[in-house]
């Protein structure tokens, strides 16, 4: 009788565990991750069908393939090594197929490859899963203008290459 009770308890408990696991990973990154700054690039942020959010692009999402030192395939996961510049904003310094053993890095999926003649001018576009930031309804005007000027920094929490977008900061005069 005890064995049957455990089976029913496990059968009821397992779906709950699966449902709770989905939001746990971003929560762990937000709680224990390292905070970094990334420079955003302007993208048209309006979409009336999905609610108020801004679509973001990042300087570290479009990198020369020469940083990898080889070819890449669409859908492949690459690791981008980061280093802070003089202002503390992270910039890409290398790309690899293996997780770096030390330092800050982002894990990104290859979404596009472009070749412009010489191999040194080829580019890889990466998706880090932090391209959308939801905002309160009607508050996007100032943010939209700042994005067009390139004056927005993304505050990102980073843990083992996984990034979670925490907030956006509008820079004062650059």
C-alpha cells in the first residue's frame, strides 16, 4: 500500500517540478550572476500586436568571423569572450567553440553568417536570448529616442555564459 501511495505522489509531483524548473534558471542567473554592461544598437521597437516592448540589438551580436579563426555553422553555439572597456562596457575579444575556463563570456547561437569577399570581412551574427525588453505601457518614447541615438546600455546578469536582461540605462551625454 505504501508503494502505491508513493507512485501517486510522484506522478502528481513530477509535473509541478517540471513547471517550476522553467523560471528557475533565469532566477538563478539574476541572483548569482555577474552584472555586466552591453552597448545596444538601434532597432525599431514598435509592435502593436505583442504589447509594449523594445527590440534590442548589441554590438557584441555582430562580430567578425576572424575572431573565431575558422568557419561557423548556423545554429551552432559559440562562446564570446568579453573584456570591459575604459567605461566598463563589455566588448568582444574572442570567439571559441569551447567554454572559456575563466573570465566573462556569453554563449550565443549563430543565426546568420555573411561573407563579403575576403574571409577577413566575414561576419557572424549571434543570438544571446536577450533581444526583447518589456516596458510599462506608454513609457517607450524616451527609450525609443535614446535607442535611435545609441545612448542605451543594457544591464545584464551573466552566469556561466547565460545572460538575463535586468534593465536598460539611458546614458546622459556621450
